[in-house]
């Protein structure tokens, strides 16, 4: 046995960091959908629901009927009536008969307590 790295070992060393690379999934949310407005450091209240398709929505401070439906909401913020500060993009949203009035798709770029 010679001292050195074999081809299979070299391939594993090269492949492992590439395969473990985490991709930014936030950029995949609502890709190709135009942004209708941007929110910067605005206070919102987290509301949890009992539905699968919309488990959480955000209510902007000072509004009563606008619901932001985030596609990339971090699990550590799942707490009903939690107040957080967010930044992100409100996406063009087609209103459907089954969706509540004024629900808008939202891509979070920053969130904090």
C-alpha cells in the first residue's frame, strides 16, 4: 500500500463539501412573482391558524385586515400573538374565493424579536 490519496478518497473529499452546502431557500419563495411593495423594519403580530396551507400569518401594526402570508417563516417564531420586526417583499397575489380578503404573499428578508 502506497502512501497517498486514492481517487475514490479524493472524490469523496471533493464531493462532501459540495453536497452539504446549504442553499438559500428564501430566494426560492415566490420566484418570478413581482414585488408590489417593500417593508422595512415594521412591527407585526404573528397569528397562528389551524390550517395546513396557511399555518401562520402576520398582521402589520396599524392595520386590521391586511394579512401577510410568509413563505419562509422561521420555526423559532411560531408563537401566537408574538410581536416581531420584519423586512421583506410583498408579492403580487391573486385573490381567490377561498382566501380571506386582503391576504398577500410575503417573502421575509429579515426578522427579529
